């Protein structure tokens, strides 16, 4: 978890690669829906392009469907930016408990608003493909092109949209962070550091728990 521009996507991708799990982004799932020429697709597109969050029940449904699909194939999941509302967290966490999955390991990337605004204004993304990803270097750009995507800036990263996303985060998502902090399952990492330093810190936390590493 983390504010817009905190590096959630980058770190989730690095964790997934290290432990052999699949990265799952609710945002990517909704962006896939937004490209569909349907009433739902158009409504979702309007919502995310303007920086607003999807309804919690809908987001929870997407997350639960992903869990059911991947767990049935014995695949672990690294969630990228999930959950984003208290209601979504309640629905998903109850699903975890009902199915014997226990509580989530919650990692929170803490970054100042100033750094996030700077990052969001500059960051590039592989767009127009089902599973978009941050483009951090030439290797990522080449991978994007090989998958038929294009490198660009997402509409919700524009400065005026970023402020909407920031306010949405503080109003809806930060209470989830506080909830997990009170439940002592939240781990805070300084997300302003180099991404490799952040990843090392995260793996140090994950290494304290028993988990099945996939090859």
C-alpha cells in the first residue's frame, strides 16, 4: 500500500519476481475493463481518468475473483495497491478468514506528498496492454514495445488529477492504513529511497514469515 507515486507497482513487481508469485493490481484490472466498449467500460474509464476510486464492492469482487482464480492454480499473489477503502478491506479480509487464508501481510510505502507529486509528473507507464507496468529504463521500454504497448503518461498522473487522487487516498485509503496499524499487521517502509534499497527492506520483513517460494 502507499499514496499515488509511492512506488507500489514497482515494488509489487520486484517482490513477485523474487518470490515467484503473481502481481495483481486492482487498478490494472479496472484499466482493462475501461478499454472495453461497454457501458461498464465507459463508466470505469470516466471514473479512473478523473482520479476517483471504484466503488468498494466492485473492487472487492474483482480482488476475490483474482484470489479464487490464482489460488486454484496454486499461485501466490502480491497485491498492488489493494485494498483502497475500509469497506473493500472488510469484504476482502472476511473472505480471507472464511477460506482459511488468515490475515494479509501489509506493507506501507511512506513517501512525502512533494516527492509523490514529482514522481507522478515524470513517471512513464506501459499502456494499451492488459497488464500495464511502470517503465523505469530502456529494458522496460523494449519489453513494452514487444508486448504491443506504448510508453506514455497515464491520464490520472496529470498534476490536476494527482491532487484528486491524493485527496481520495487521504479520505478513503489512509483509514485502511490506520486500521491495519491498530491491528499490528502493518509494516512501514521509507519509500523515498532507491527502489533496490526499498526492495531489500521489504524482503527483510517478508523473510520473517513462513511462505512458500515459487520457482
